[in-house]
C-alpha cells in the first residue's frame, strides 16, 4: 500500500466512524491504486493476485480503517463470483472492476433465513425475457453505493433452499429500494443496509451461475475468499489496538514515580504479552490455512472454517485487553482503541457466525454432514 493510501485511511477513519458515512474518498483511492482489481485476472487488466496477497492488503487496510476493509472484502468476494461466472457479460464486467470503475458487493442474507446466508427463502419467477426477483435482503454492505450486487435467490423450480442461483443486479436497475441508513455499533461506514428487491426483471445475461448452482458458488468461491478476508480484517483491527496500546502505555507517565504505565505496572506488561501471543497464534493459523489452500490439501475446508472463528475471537480478546491496559484514555476515545473495540464485535456475529462455525467444525470432526 502507498503512503498516500495509508494517509487517507488514517484521515478518514475517525469521521467515517463518527458520522457513519460510506468512505467514498478511501474507496476512490483504492480504485486509483489498482487495489479494486488486485485479484482480477491479469489478462483483463487486473493484478492476478491470490488469497495470500489479498489477505495481506486487507489486513493493512483494516489496521487503518476497518469499515473500508470490510467494504473491500465484500467487493473482492462479489468480484470473484463475477470473474468465475458464465454470464456473456463476464469479460466486460471484469474489465470494469479491474480498471477500478466498479465496486461490487454481495446480497445473500435474507430476512427469512437470517445468518444462514446460503439458504435464500426467495424464489425466482420466469418471465418472457428471463426472471423476476422479489427478495428481502439484509445487511448488504455498500448498499446504494456499490455498482454491482451479486444477489442470490431460490432457483426456478427449486425443491430446497440449497437450490439457488446467483444474479447480477446493477445499481440503477428498476425494482430496488434501500432501507434507512446503517447505524451500527461498529463498522459504521459500511452502509450495511437492507436491499428490497421488488418485481426486478432481469434477462439471461444477469445470471452468474447455472440454474440451481448458486450454493456451489457460495461454498466454492465466496466462502474461502470471505473467510480469509474476514480473518485478515479481524487481525488488522487487533493489530491496530495492540500498536495503540504499546504506544500509549510506553509513553503515558506516572510523573510522581517517573515511570511509564508499562514500566510501572506488571499487569499491563502481562496484558501486552497476552495480546501479542494471541495475535501471533491467529496469524499463524491464517498462514497455515493459506498454505493448505495453496496446496489443495484434503482438509482445507476445515481450516477455512476455523480461520474466521479464530481471528474473530482474537479480535474480541485483544481489543478487550487493550481497553483494560489503556483505561480511561481508551474509554474516552482519545485513542483509536475504542473504535477498534467496537469494530471487532462484528466478525463474531457476522454470517457465518463464530458459533455457527464451531458447529460446522464439530460436525466435520464427528463425520456428520454440514448441511
């Protein structure tokens, strides 16, 4: 990442959080730097990067502005679905993303199936040109700001919630309504609002997967990229909290003792040690997961599931330790730690939730089907 990008992220992070605004300036400089096209195919003008580079970049963005990092994560996930699609418009769409001219996102979760993002309760209907969609989508990142929305719906004539199809809906397509502005506890710049799709007519070129193969795309394309990216966001948030803690406790002083907080209080040093060890463990797990992905190991999915769970819990632990280590300075928002603390809450309840991931992992270990 360039120094200019880091400077913009740092400048925008506080007002993005305070005002709950979508970080337009940050996304603009991500586009100008080529990072929106980082993982797009090189032959389309993209960077051709894999998951390891993606994780590295996403973590660095999250260290400075977690809202921007989550927008970036969802953009890359949506872009990967488009790049892997069978749509006749695929090449044009990929080039738009690779050149930084389009921001993508996912619209999977529905009011009726909540955190079970893989199970849309909506059902596509046929029309003379293609399909009509009627969906109540929840927590759509970059709602109203993204250019491309990768939308799931129950497939035509589907028998179960696993029979789904993915479609592309562009920003100005008729039939889209946005709910009230996002006002979350953390990640306040995400514009993560509901997307109401009513009588939205799409032709065949909007279909991103074969009919009924949306679930496969969610599991084989979206889930690995999302899990790795979410892990990187959590680690980046935790790294920011750790760095702030080290800086504050190493500089704030007890003047009457002529010592810093860290030199005077053993308990603070213990907290710093726990934070560092917990962070290093999560980073090692993510690195091991990326290695399994690169090698195509048979147990890769187990590590993909575990990576987000480990990193999400790490972010909770580290930001809590940071708040305790820095005390009033953190609680009063003098430092970035209070924002890190709030931003870290999202990953554990964001689908797939940590509890859900533990259940999936337990099923896999017990030899039970995941679905």
